[in-house]
C-alpha cells in the first residue's frame, strides 16, 4: 500500500476538521468546507490528486449516507410524527415528483438536452438534504417550533426513496430505450417503499432487542448498533428495497425504545456521523475538477436559482398549505430545500451505467449542490430568526451517563451547568423543585465536589449532577436551564406575563382581564381557539391574536394546548 495515500487522506481530514469552526464564523455550512477541501486536493488544486474511481466513491457514499441517516433516525422523536408525518410524506413523494418535473423543464431549456436526459437531471436533484440543514441549525443553537422541525426531519429521511426511484427509472428507460419502462417502474416503486419500510421497522426492533439482551463492554454497544444498521441497509438493498428508508426507520425505532446504553450510543454515533460526512464530501470533492464546472456555470446557475426561488416554493405551497401551516412557516420550509450529498451520489448512477451525457449530468448536479449550499445554507439561521420561528429551548444536560445497573433501572447521571440570568443570584438547593424519582448527586464548583445539602446555595458557574430518567428530562431541563437565551426568547418576553390553563373559557378571561372578544363565543375554550387556528395540531409557540391580546401556546399534550401564555402587547402579534 502506498503510504502517500494514507498521508494525503489523514491530511485532508485534519485540514477539514481544523477549518470547520469557520462555518459558524462566516455563516456557511460546514459541509461546503469539506467539499472545498476535497476540490482543492484534486487535480485542479494544489493537491494535484487525480481521482476518478466512481465505483469506490459510490460505495463510500452509500455507507456514509447510511450512517448519517441512522444517526438522524435515532434523534427523531416519535411524537414529532403527530404534527409532521402527513405534510412530510406529501413533500417526500408528490413534492419530489413535482420538483423533478419542474427542474427537468428548466434543464431542457438551459442545457439544450433531450427530454429523457432532462428528466434524469430533474430526478437527481429532486431530493433535499435536511440533515445538513439541521447540523447547521443545531450548531447555531437554533430551536425551531415542532411543526416546522418535525416536517423537515421526517422529509429528510423519507424523500430519498422517491428520488432514487425516479433516477433509477430514468436510467433504465434511457439504457433500454423505453421497453417495459412503465411496468418495471411501478414494480420498482412498490419494492422500494414496501421492502424498505417493512425491513426498516423489523430491523429496528431486532436491533433494539439484540442490544438489550446481550451483555457487552459498554464501548461495543454503539459499534453493534451501527454494524447492525449497515446490515439492515445492505439486506434491504439486496432485496430491491430502499436501504436509505430502511436504515432511517431502523434508527427511528431504536431511538424511541428503551435501549441499553442509549446516551453513549448517541454520543458515539454523533462522532460517526461527522466522520461519515467528512469522508463523503471529501471524496465527492475529489471527483470534481473546478475546470469542468466552468463551461456550464451559466446554465447551472439558472437551474439552481429556478430551483431555489420558483420550483421549491411552488411545490411547498401546493402540497403543504392544507396542513395548517402559516405563511412564515411555509416560507421557511420553501427556503430549506437544501441540496446536499444525495443528488451527487445519485448523479453517479448514469456514470456507472455508461449513459450518454453522464458527465454533464454529474457536473450539473454538483454545481447545483454548490449553489444551494452557498445561497440557502448561509441564510437559513438568520431567516428562521427573522420569521420568528424560534422558540425557547429546554435546557439540555452537558453530559448524560447511563448507569447500566439492574437496580438503577433506566436512571442516568446527568450534568447540568448553571448559566444565565436565572442563576446570577444564588438560590438554595433545598428550595428548588425537581421532578419525582430524581435526586441531586452532587454540585461541582471550582473543581471541587460539594455535598448536596438542602441549605447549599448554587449559582452561575456551578454544575449540578442529577440522577434522573429520560422521561423527566424535559421538566428537569426547565428547572436547571443552562442556556444563554436572547432577550426575545426569555420566558416572559416570549410567552407573556400571565399563564392560563388551556381549558379556560374566553368568557372567564374577559371577566378577569377586562377584555372583550366580540367575534368569538364566550363558551369557547382557549385550547379550542388554537385547535381551530392550527387545524387540530397545535405546537408550542403557536399564537392566536384576539384583539389587544396575543395567546401563546406554552405546553401541549396529545394535540391539546394545556398551558397558554397571555400577552397584552400589540407589537408582539404574529
């Protein structure tokens, strides 16, 4: 083995990791940096590496995407399906098909191609890469309302099969000259979704059961899950289903069950997902020479801008608006049509199949991904804040450590740093309210562990160690919130000064606060007001404006608003 290869590979990884902090400083997606490093190390860059092994790239890309989707699935909460499943599935199927047709029309015009090749380009660039979007959002500490985040999360994991189906269908049609195209395509579509869906759910249950039943060294559990996930991915692909859908659904099943060492699994998989993204974008960057992109820059830019400003917004408006989204939410979802790794990977299919114009298709897809990352990726965070889609986040622990002892059950050791305005004034530990079945394990201050006595005062800079179960994490996070929140996301500024129950009647609110709601019957409850506004799926942060009053949903349970904030400030109306 040539030692130069390992040297160059390690150097590329180091450079990419060292440069990654630039993404948060300049506001660009970190994936764009990985792509740029790969291109710089390529033939046209200072690295001068000639790399054209498309088969190896295809293998690495598929494995990397599998790891990324597994990690994303495990972080998707089942409750998000309540508000996001229907719109996400419509976007992932009908929306992808509409995007492919619109992009194909523009590609036919600007590239002067035949209809078959234009449809192939449209199919390749039809799926979004919301996983890249959320890696950017989480890095900026942005916490979106559940309706938007759930829709984008589920879309990201479920839209790949449709894009793969369309791409494989067009590759087959072009390669065979159109013989038996419709019949073969319908069979392919059925196999992709049915085998992928069933295989993913069954595989997820089997992986969870295996993880809980077997006794291993703690560090082996994350490796078991990723290895078993790749096994499910490979088996489903071999059977003709969508491996991408299968491994995503496996992750969803695993992440929403009681699985041994789950915090450690998630922590390790976070690193594995980053490694997968690094390898994926570096090797894809090596495949492309900037000189090959210049001849199609003009046409590619027109197609990319049409996709961003026309096709994606129209698709979202036509498919998602019936599900109770407001204009700000629709606008943001329209903008988050970020193209990433999947279109580049799909663009390898025509090259492997030796189709005519395959190089043009690949370079066009790559150029569109670059434009999308530059234009959309750098503006997502400020746009979300401009559209007021951010909500106060629950305090997340700094570290979660599973106890893995039979007597402890599912209790974990959680570390909460105390920061922010709430903790500038010392508070007595015994006067803090914690959920049931929890206990303070200790308080760390200046590298010293203090006994958690009831009269101990804690303040900003301390770290509280708690024994608690994952079920109370949300409530516990509120009690020990360690986030630095902007003023507009402070609890009183966002939710208002008054807290009401969701079953409170408008008539009672009128009497207590001296307000008149002439347009609504007094026997209507506050929860019913939100249900009408959101078509039955309210989320935290939803607002209802009633004359001089703005009602803000503080807490929800089973599609019902249970706590409502009341603001008497017209300037905050949404």
